C-alpha cells in the first residue's frame, strides 16, 4: 500500500459515507485500485465504486473486480 495523494484522501471518506467500504484501509485500496481521483465528479466515482462492489459481491477477486469496474462492465 502506498500513501494517498491530496486528491485521493477525501475520496476515502466519500466511500465510507456511501457504504462502499467499511473502513479506511479498504476505502484506500478501492480509491487507488479504481483510479477514482482520475474521474471528474463524485457521481462518476461512486458509480465506478458501486460497479466494483457489485463484482466483489458476486464472488470476483479484487483485481478482476477493479479491472471490470474501470471498463464499466456490469455484473451479469
């Protein structure tokens, strides 16, 4: 795990407040893995994070879930 940038740090709280992650460690991993700071709006960030969560809840591992969420793939 690496340190978060000043652009990534506020996104951790966004994920926790919206029940995407349940703690700072997991939220940090999601912020980095999904490259959320590269998206222009919180709505887009939350949409990508929800896709990721859907993939994880369907049984995919984190790496695959990150890739599918970034591509915008929905869970079948």
